[in-house]
C-alpha cells in the first residue's frame, strides 16, 4: 500500500526535481516525521532535507511571536482582570474556574479574525436582555454583572497587550499577528515554494494565510480526501474541503491535487460492541495477538487509534508481551502516576483540616498510600503502620498534631515534613513538598526504581515551576489557589515514551493519525459523546452569536471528527471499530452515529461484519465451605470446651458453623476500626455498665422508691464516665455521638421509671448484677470436660419468684423468647434469645438447684412490653404458654444442649457452612 504522504512526495519530486528548497506544511509534527521518512526512502543520493513545519510552527514563524503556555496565559489574564475590573475582584482560585473559558473564547475570536469590539458589544447587549432581575432599578449585583460584560473589550485589549510586551501570544493572537505579518514573511522568501499537505478544517487565519501564499507564490496544496465524500453534498467528511473549493479563488481553475479514489476498494470491516472500556482494551490485546500469530510483519503497518485517550493505560497493559516494537505517540499523563495521587492527598489533608485536627478517614487513606509508607519507614520502623494502628485502637475521630507526636517513635525523624501544626505560607508549603521529594529519592534509588525516579524528577521540576510562579505572582497566597494551579500544571504534563516512531505497532490519539495511513486500523470508543464528542459548549458566547460571526460550533466539530474517522478508513484494508455497549453518562452514550452512517452506506455494507463480543463467563455453583475435623482441630475444640462455651458462641454455631470456627476456634476477630459513631456493641456495653454502677449499692436489698429516685441525679455522670471508658478517645460532644449519649440517658431514665411503676404493686429484691458464672456439663460420650460459661446481667426476686434478666439494647419481641419445638432450639437461629436464657437458667440451677424461676429479656427498644419472659407452648401460634422454668424445662434443655455439643465435638461431623 502506498501512503498518502508517499504519493505527495512522488508527485512533488516529479514536478520540481529537488526538494531541498521546498517548504512543506502539514497539520501536525507527527505527520512531518513520517513525511521526512518518506523523503528518505525515496532519496537516491545525499541531499539536504527540506523545511518541514506543522501548521502551528509555521504560523509562529510568520508572526515572529512565541506561544505562551496555558499557565502563563492564565496569569496574564488575571493581572489584566485586576487592572480592568471596577468592582471587587475575585481571588485567583475563583477566577481560574471561569478564566479558562474566557481564554478559549479570546483564542477563538482571534483565530477566526473576528472584530472583537463588535462581538463583545453584541454579547453585552444579550446579557443586558437576559439578566434575571425583574425590578425597575438594577441592584448592585446586577450592575456588577453587566459591568463585567461591558469590560470585556478592555480586558481583551489589556490581556493581548501584556502578552505582546513579553514577545508572546496565545494561539489566536499569534494567528492574527501572522495574517498581519504575512507580506513581511513572503518578502524574506521570494519565489519560495510552499506545499501544504492534508488539511481539512481551517480557521479564518489559516485559510487567509494559505490562500494568499497560493495566490502570490508558485505554491500548491494537496488534499487528503476521497472523491466519494467530496462529491456527496451532504457527507460531513467532505464538508470543509467542499467549502474551500467553492470559496477559494486560487482553487477555482486548478486541478484538485490529492483527491484520489481509495475508499471503495475491497476492505474487511468489523464493528464490535463490547461491554465497558476495560473489555475494549482486552479485546484490542486479543486482536493484536491474532494479527501477530497470522502475520508478524503486518504489525508494522498497524495502528491502534484511541477515540478516548483515557484508555491508554489499560491498552498498554493489554498489549501482548510477545509484541516487541510498540510506539506510543501520546505521553503518559503525569496526573495518573502514583506520585500525583500522593501529593493530591497531601494537599487535601491541609485543605480539609478541621480545627480539631485531621479527619481520621482522610488521614488513614493518606497513611495507606505506598509512598507515605516508603517515606515514613526509617531504620526498619514503619511509622505509617504505627500511626494507623494508634488511630484505630484509640478511636480518634480527629487527629491533632500533638496526638501524632505522642505515638510516633523517635526513629521517624521526618514526620514533621508531612504533619505540621502551624499554618505555613504557600512558598513554605512548596519547600516542604520539595523536601518530601528529596526524602523519597534515596529509597527509590536504593530499590532501583527507575520509573519512580523519573516521577520524582518530573515532580521536582513541577514544584520548582510552582515556586517561581508563587514568587512572581503574589496573589497566590492561599492553599486553595495553589492546589488549583498545581492541578492546572499537572493536567498538561506527560511522561514521554521512548521508542522508534516509525517502526512497529503504533498507538495514537485521533488527531495524531492525520495524514497517516495504515493497512490495519483498530479504532476504540466509537460512541456518541466521544466520537463525535457531542454538544459540549465550554464558552461564554451563545450559539446564535457564534453563527453570526462565523465561529465554529459543535456542528463543525462533528464534521471534523467525521473527516478523521473516514480518512482512517480510506486506504486501510482491515478495520476494527470498537464501541462500548453499556451507555454511561461519564463514558459516552450509545454507539456513534458514524457507525450507523457506515452501516447504511450501500456501497460499503457488504464488507461489514457486525458483532457483539463479551468475555466468556463461566458460572459456578457456590460451594458451601466444609472444614473436616482433623487431630489439630479436635485439640482446639477440646481446649475451647474445657475453657468454656458461651451462649453467644453456641448460637453463633447454630447460625453458621463456619462463623463459630473462625471466631471461637481460630480467634479471628473483626478488623479493628475507628468507631466514628458509637457502634452497637459499644452502645450496649455502656448501658450494661451504667446500670450495674447505679444498682450495685442495692444488691441484697429490696428496691424502694427512695433508692430509685436517688439514681436520677447520678445518671448523667455515670453514663459519661462509661462513655469515656468504653469509647476510648472518641468524641461525644457533638453529632451522632451526642445523640447516642442522650439516647443512653433516656433508656436508663425510662428503665428506672418503669421500675418505679413496678414496685408500686410488687416487691423486687436485687440478688446479683453482671455475675460471671460457669458450670461443668456431664456429656455422655465425651472423655474430656465441657464447661458452659456466661455473664448474668441481673438476678432478682419478684414477689418471691427468682428471675434471671438479660439486657438487650436492640429490639426483641415476645416471639423471640418462646419455644414450641426443642429440636428447632438448636437448629434455628430465630430461637437464639430463648437459647441464651435457658443457658443462664441451667448454669444457675447447676450451682443452686431451683424449684422454679423465670428468665426474661429487657429490650430497651421495646421497653413498653416490660420483661419479655421465656415461655414454652404446645405449638406455634398457640396462646397458651408457660413462663415458669422448672426442673422438667431444665432437663429438656439439657438434652438439647448435649445434642448440640456432641455435634460440635464429633470428629466425624465437619463444620459445614450455612446459607445465611
């Protein structure tokens, strides 16, 4: 296949012989590299290379002005804004949010050579009509708002003048200046031959410059388009070039160079729908693997073109390792590097810092970053781990500088660079960032992390640049403005890949494919909102105003994408068009209209194969985990049995034997986490401990009204004391914790009030509180001791009847403590509350045999029901029930309990997971 650039070079060489004196101008630098290569291939003897420029470089040369980078433009615009604004100016951070949009508008106005005074006058008039105030007189806000639009011409002139004084310009200003300086440039190049190659959409300045050169010099222009699109009056791929042929006088009588039939040649086109972006990346890897297996050499003429450039990282990771030569034309965005996320988190720590300190979750996230871990590891002491564990164990919701210093060991000498108490200036903050980079240098160097060292070097440059800007522009005086500037600079920085640009597989963005031809093209993300990009209007200029002044709108942008899409297809033989089948607001919508247009083209549809691909998903039935009881496990079970089964551990087994295995045998507890809000178990502990302290003076006594009344003044102090004891260093002075504190107060007050009501007609005597009991169980068939242990919240007598009471802060109802089937008691977790009460009754009976007793639960969320007594009944739903626990009840439970424990201790019965 002969490429477009090769065709042009052959034609130009045939016409002029030598190419040394010719000036070539192309849409991009990358196209210039391929053009230079084509000239080298054709050369038969040593010769000087011709001048080859991208259009931007060429116009810069004509204008004799340098391009100001985006950051320089933003600062010059802000200084101009400060000089011209009459109202109270916004700070740099607020300005930067809309300043970028204004820069784009100024740039567009100049590139299209629009009369700035006229368009700003129209814009101001539109804003005057559209403002939202219905009052007869204008408020200060409305006046300031309209004044801003009236000031735009002055701001525009001041901004452009400030750039010109520095010998710089934004792109539009350079283009406008180039049109003014064109005659001067041509005077320095008498008789020069300019060859313009592969242009499509041109702004007014470019169009004017190219037309004048074509009209006044022996120059020529070569278009890269197929007559199939040019002759179709409604096809967007030929939209701009058709306009050029109609409106450029210099083209009216000349042949159409570069217009050649290629599109209708035989092609193999596959349109493939794939779910989500990562699947697209994996499918690209699959295609490359297939291409290499069938013809390794064809990869040299293969391009992966990314419709969405954010796919670069997953695409890179999906390229098969066997493919050696890969050339990536795009740089790797520096903001995707791990060091970028490290400094972003570092900035946000101080941006979001509370007067009480750093919020624990923000701090834990920062401490878990791998670079934080590297930086805070000194003399084999991991400071980030020590600090993280301290935050969790001490339950710090907010972590102050003093708290950090209290737990960090002396070996970690650089902790002050990450966590400092005083508010530092912006320049001091940047100096600290530079120190952190130097602190990371040695570990990276020692670990031979070349890529990490490259990251450090680029960030070192970035912070030096920020330092210069901060010193030069004093209005960057707060951290928020600094972060905005940091993100602005970071967004434009890339790590350039090293490789041979002309060899091997090419991975590129859509615009980098201009003028380049490949036999195999893999095009990704061909979705609406990506290709084309849709109706995004990041501009202060309304749509109708743009139309009136000849500025481009989304319609022209769509035509540009259509041209690039079809130009890729023109000379290709194998085309794979991939799109995301899962419409997503963030990742584009349905498949692109370009695909629909391609499918409805009768001349092309016969070569198209359409399919939807998806990863092969093998479904597998969930297998319940089974743990056989070997000798080691049986030993642990015997140790646990001797130490004691608790009622909660046994009900845990009933619920799911695997949970019992993990918690009771392997001792795997829940992960230690900060209780930002009081957890349920902590809440329950506080209620239990508070009630114990209030009632403990009355053990062995009959409760009286005086005794209960005397508790009310003590409640607040007792509850606060137990919050401090059980909630570590947690804060209960505000938020949900303050609510929890007041809920505990209310629970206890309501409970004591209910006791006051009860003693009016009954006599209650407290026998014991929070007593830890255990008892030996005689289990037939086991040759080792088995113990049952537990803590009884309260033992009392009501009118001579013994009662065992368990406190629950959760909601319990009467059906939870009623038993009608003794087999279900040890198989159904719904009866866990009744099971616990019977365990307590059995322990008490083994210590002090009883005639009868009652056992029940006080549910603080269901306090109106009073004591929910354990009861037996003949069958489910039966209203007849017996609340007394007798020796017969104990015997029935003892039998059921022995069955359960025999199952746990039976080596032939494995622990089998239950579906919970």
